[in-house]
């Protein structure tokens, strides 16, 4: 799919991908779950830290 595509192809359980793509998605998901991240169910790459220390803060500054 294109970069930052948000259609059904971006869903974690989308089935019309290669075995390698599926394995890579599952690898990322398992690593993130193991390290206290919560998956966003509509995007295979999107996770949030479970115990976010600043949940109501929007950071808008350059990082060097």
C-alpha cells in the first residue's frame, strides 16, 4: 500500500499480503506488546505506550 495508507490494507489482520509481510507485521506487534505498548487496531504500525507519562500533553518542538 502507499505510504501512510489508512484503508483496510493497513489493518493488522488484513489477509491479502505475503507470508513475509504477515510475519513482519506479527513480529512488530509481538515486540511492541512485550514492551508495554497498546496496538491501534486499524493500523498495523500504530502503537501507544501503555503507561504514557504525559497523556494530555502535545509536544510541539524540534528534536535534535
